[in-house]
């Protein structure tokens, strides 16, 4: 079974500043993906960014980037030029690829990010 | 942009009643999932569904739960006799073919309140 740890229950950042959310995970598998999802007050789950574990290059999606350290099993999310609309709960979620077709995400406990004007 | 649609957005029911939560996955997707999130807690996997059968289910997904794909577009979660502890946000997700099958897109959720 996978475990996911998000050690920062709450964080805040000033608008236009940069913030990094941390995530560590534990899996014995070698083939997996890592995702960050955000959940704004509407409670919809929105995909932010993904990283394939076999890729060394860190994923980037506009203002969002990750720092993936496979050996340390660490997967942090950096948000640059924070905007008020980034205020949300952020979840780290590994997805292990095992035999068969099932693919289940394992979610961390989340980090509530508040962007301050 | 295609999206996963869930109805209703909020369902209120009495304990012991049956509820059906509905989802319309993205049209060319093949894999379907249900997750739930009890208020203030983690999002938990319930069940995955592929090729008209359950692929995997968690310990939470007991005999009170069932899933169905009654036609080519809908994917439903039925709770046979609701309990107070079933109150939660229920999310449907779907994913596509090949590499895209590893990317799950979520609906906006159905908030279930059991009284």
C-alpha cells in the first residue's frame, strides 16, 4: 500500500510571490505517476500537473512546476506568481501502475493554500 | 473541453433509503472510478470499473454499494441502505486509452447528506 505525506496542513503566500508545497510518498513499486490536484471552495477536483516517475525532467505547466526527487520519494509543487484564484486545497496523489487495468489514486491529506492580496 | 458531469450536485436522503449517484464520463474514456471525501478527511478510493466490470474495490466498497454502466454514457453508484456515515462528497472520475489512461479527470462531485 502507498502512503502519502503532506506535512503542511496550511500555507499562505502573498499575491505574485512563489510558494512550494511539499509531498513525500512511499511505494515499493517502480512504475508510477505523480499528480497534484487542487480543490477550490467549489470542491471540484482539478488536475494541476503530472509527473511520470520514469522521467528525470521535472514537469512544468505554466506557473506550476514540480521538484521530483525519486530516490528521496519527494514530489513538491512550486507555484510562481501566485494569484488569488490559486487559493485552494492542494492534494498530492501517486498512481501506481501494477498488473491489470486498475488504477487508483492515493491522496495525501492536503495543504490548504491561501493567497493573500 | 470535455468534462465529467455528475448529478445531482447535492442529495439529501433519510437513513436507510437507497440513493443513486449519476455520472457521465468523458465520452471516449474507458476507465471509470468513484472516490469519496468525508468532510475534513482525505479523498478515498472506492471502486474502479473497466470493460463492464469492477476492476478493483476498496474495503469501504461493501455489499451496500454497487456500480453500473446502464447505457453507453452513464456510470452510476448505488448505495442500497444509506447510513449516517455515508455522508460525504462523492467524486466520479474517468480516464482514457493508452498513456492517457493514467490521467483521471474528476467531476464536480455530489454532496450526499444522510439525515
